[in-house]
């Protein structure tokens, strides 16, 4: 049967059997795609990480305490894996029989659950839950109690301090950031974040894991926004400030950065695409935590749009009007 198992008693026993069979050799060895990977949060990012890990050969425990979200994530993974298999067969990369078998093997490596305690034997747990620091800290406090002592914890946060989550877990030396980009299946980059307390072993294992998924991994320290968002979000704020001051029109600011800097998308369009509420949320957090950093500020024009409920692509209007994923004229 082509499908993802629910982590019933039978599924958990099978998973633990797999874990104990490999643990005698090495608990987590990305060079051999060896180890059990847990992923918490089956939203857009989480289910993409689950799919990538399973496709790379890892046994994966996918957890979401919301059963509807778990079910939706499982369906998205199954659909994506089957589509990729059909595409590979249609392009002649493998026979239909081999493509189907490959898809079955990938999905068979995944078990899903609404119970976080099913992560107890995982070697690496990647968290992709809601971007709320208090919720994350509470989650890691419990995770530190549930998982075996050598489990490595990784957060997919795009803006919060990894250090805070490591301290909440009670094992800061086993805490890293693994920041994937959306869509996970297509975007090549993963930022691997180390704190002052992250052990070399934990960082090296997480880095090798990202590479084993076919990603390009870069290392960075635990700084606000890491590398990409630390550069990107203040850039969006500056672009909105130029628009607010009427230095140039929205369209001309976007065109300037596309043709003058080679960017595929202008900053105003990008802010709309990402979500103006998301951009504001990140900036609000940075302003609160680093009030003396001049690069961190919330443009009034952004405040106004969010207050009006015009959040960009997701609501059909922000600085531009949108029809689905495309700007409307």
C-alpha cells in the first residue's frame, strides 16, 4: 500500500526496531543516511523537511499535535512524492515500476503522530512550529525531558535566538539552527546556526545532515536573522522607507533593484509576497530586543498596511494587488 504510516503501537515498535538495529553502528551518521529524524510541525516548512529527509533515506517521525494539520501534511507529502515519481517515469529517468517502488520506499520511511513522546528515540529533532518564542521555549523544555540524552535539537526559526531555545531545552550543547527556505523541496540553501554553547559534534552532524539532503549548507553564528534575513529584512524596510518618502514609485524601486542589482524580484513585491505581517513581526521582535540597532525599525507605511489588513499576496492586496501568486494589473 502506498502511504505514510500512523505512529500506532505497531508503527512505533517498527520504528524503534529500526533505530536499535542501527544504533549499534552509529546513532546519527549523515554520510550513510543513518539515524532517525523527528520533525515537529507539519505545515509548509515541516512537511517539506519530512519529505526531503525521507527521500534521502532517513527514517522520519513526523509530529503535529493538531491532527488536522498532521493529516494535511501527510497528504501533501504523499501527493508530492507520487507526482515526482510520475514525472521521473515520464521523462525516462526510471521505469514506471522503479518510480513507483521508489515512491513506496520513501513513504514507508515516514511515520506520523500527534504525540510528541514518539520522538523519544530520535537522533535529530527538527522543530518547525509556530514562530512564537514563548511557545517554542515551552516546547523545548518538554522535548528535553522526553528525548534520549544525545538527541540533537534543531530549530527552523528564521528570526528567534537559537540560544534561548537551547537553554530552555536543558541541553544547549545539543542545540543548533537548521534554517530551510521555502519551498523546501526546491530551495538549495540551509543556514546551519551555532550558538556559543553548541558543541562541535552537534554542529558538524547538523551540517552534514543538511548536505546529505542535497542542500548547500552554510555555517553562521546565532545573530538576529542569521545571514539571509539579517540582510534581507532591513533591506525591505529601507525600500519601504524610500517609497514612503516618495523618492521613487513602488514600481521604479522594484525595477531599480531588478535591473540595477540583478535581483529576480523587487523589494516591494517581495515584501508583499512574503507577507507584510510577517515582515513587521520580524522587525517588531528585533526592535524590542535590540533597540539601539539603527538597522532595525518598522516603517510607518508598513504599520499602516498591516493595520488595514492589507498583508500582501495572502490577502489579495498589499502595496500591490494580487491574483493568487501573481500581481494583478
